[in-house]
């Protein structure tokens, strides 16, 4: 996938995941950053466990990105809550 496709997938995945977790989102920059990182983490996890991961801009890749972004958002909120 191209960098632009990763950015689009990450933005959408991060936005959906942040709405699932937080309902209000975390801001554009944090959403896209966690979304892109989540897409990468999700693709890596799916490939590690011998499942199809992110191959192109499609529904399966979008779901993998959301799963990865959800995992990163949960970890982020756990770390933020512990530091307060």
C-alpha cells in the first residue's frame, strides 16, 4: 500500500476506534497518529499469527486497522489514567 493509502486507512481507523472508546475523539492529530500506528500494529499482529492482514485499501484492512487502533487506544488510556 502507498503512504497515502496508509494515511487514509489510519485516519478512518483511528476516528472509528476513538469514537468507540471515547465517543468524543482525541483530536485530529492524535486520531490519525494512533490510527496509522494501529494499522501497522494490527497488520503486524495479523501476519504474526498467520492471518491475512493489511494488503490494500479494503474492508478487511479497515477492520484490521480498527482492531489495532483499539488496542493502542486502550493502552494509551491505561497509561494516561495511571499517570494521573
